[in-house]
C-alpha cells in the first residue's frame, strides 16, 4: 500500500478525491491529463494549479471538495482561480467528489462534452508545467 500511495503522489495526485478522479478518468477515453499542473497565462502570470489539465486543448477539471471551502475566504479563492482560468481562455469544469463516486456516468459525460468544446476552439496561449515527469 505505501508503494502504491507513493506512486500516485509521483504522478501528481494530492488527495483521496483526486485519486478517485484519476481512477474515473481512465474510463473517459480522453487523452491522459497532467495532475496538479501549474498554469500560466500568455504573459507568464500564474493562474493556479489545475487539479487535472489537458494540455492539448487547455482544459481544466477541478475536484471541488466542500471540506476545502468551508470558510468564505477559501471559497472566494476557489471562485477567483476558476474565473482566472476561464478569462485566460481555458475551458473549465468542476466536479464534487461525491458525484464522482455516486454518479460517475454523468461526470464522464460532462468531461467528454467539455473536452469537445475545448477541442473545437483554437488553443489559447497558456503554458502549464507538469508536476511529474
């Protein structure tokens, strides 16, 4: 078990919710994403760390856990980060961990639709840095 956990960390997964998201991702048929990638706009300004980043189309998938957003300030930070990704041209979607577990088919459908929207438009000049090799 420790070896498996260390392997997941090495691949960029930083929480139990992200691990479930990563497991679900394998059923989407979509390209392999980068987990916890640092994303920058065209001028080099840091936009945030995307839980899941698809570099080929500049798409962000965030896993929004309520326990991380209990204070108004934490929630404000999350909303501002999402707005920054979108304003810079990324296509953005978010899922609650509970929905990943209880209704994975809906989450997969949303991810596929979001990817198609991202694929149909020109890729914006965003740059991301992988957390893993």
